[in-house]
C-alpha cells in the first residue's frame, strides 16, 4: 500500500477530437453496411432520466427509486452522406429529385476520439464509440448570402436512441471501447468489421463495413 500521488508523469490524461465517423443505416434490427461520414464536426452525448423518487414509510425516507435513463445526443457536420438521407426522412423520387417528410430510418454510428497525456500527446490511445438504435429528429437549415466573410453552412441533428440487449447488463444504446485496455489483435479484428477490409487478389473481394451488435462485440474482445 502507498499514499495516493497526483500529477504523475504520463498520467495526465485527456480526451479530444472526433474522427473516422461511420454511418450504419439499420435494416431489420441489424446494421449490415456502413459508409464514411466525412465533414463531421461534433457528436454531443447526453442522458436524461435517472430521476430519484423517494418513498416514505413510518414518517422517514424508506428508499429512493431511480427512473430509467434515456440516452440521446446531437450531431453537427458540414455534410451528410447520401446514405443518411433516409435517416433524415428524405427519399429519392427519381434520380436527382428528393422529397422530404418521409419515414425516418434508424441508424447506428461509430466515432473515434483520441486520448492524450503529458508524455505522448494525442498518441496515448483512443476510444471507439458505438451507437445503436439512433433516430434523427427534423433539423433546421439556414442558408445565408455569401459576403466578404464566407462561412460553410453547418448541419445539425438531434437524435434519440432505443437500447439494445447487452449480455449480462441492462439494455443500452452505446458501447465504448478503450484501446488501452483491449488486446491489439482483438481490437484490429473489431476494426476490420467496423471499417471493412480491402480485397487481396481475385479470390478476396474484401469485406463490407458493418456495425456488430453488442453480443458479437463482446465475443470478439473476450475470446
């Protein structure tokens, strides 16, 4: 046993950035095909619920119950891939013509954030954030005239989630994988699924990027 020490060299960690975003439109409860989401600026995560409800008996507080948590968030980007149109309630009427206010398709999402410290900078590690059961809400778009200080229009969407089953845990809509705590070979196997692979010759066409459900993720990193 030893006394707690603060501000040790190499232990001043922080998290920053958002990169390598991948969109996975949902299909019958699965996420079989992903695509790159370039131009993503930020993903804001928040939870609601977990509100305490005190119960009283014998004139004293007997127990406090917590309501279920609800995970939600928002996305800000300069651009959204064409595959996101159906998730944003847009359908193609004929090539080049789209119509809005259609059924919104659920989607999954994967983003990467960097972990830094006082020694390695932002090379100390990274986290993969996997989102499930996302449903985008209608967003506001503001078009402005070009002037002497032009700016690119930013797009934003609020999204809610529906939790999926997590073996041995309560259902959840988000998994976080920390590269510092995962075997490198298992992490690469997971990333090959999330990002897809290139083919290596005529007999190997590569694999399509997809978002595995939590049960498969757990098997990959624990076997």
